[in-house]
C-alpha cells in the first residue's frame, strides 16, 4: 500500500515539474520581480483543478 502512495506522489511531483518547465518556456517574457511565480501559479491552478475533479468524480 505504501509503495503505491510513493509512486503516486512521485508521479504528481514529476507532472508538476513538467508543467512548471513548460509554462516557464511558454511565458518567458513576463515582467515580474519574482520570475517563477507565473509558472508556480500555472502548477497551482492545475493542481486545484485536479483536486476539484477528483472530488466531483470520487476518483
């Protein structure tokens, strides 16, 4: 059981890292002092949508 949880957490971390890197490449011209915030916002929005989807569908 714990092995499955570790695999799920690793997959979630890898997916978030991929989203962060992709969004950082798509929007490199954002003029913010904290340059990583738009990419972190994209990851946070994706995770919020994923959690909401899981709550609605019981997944």
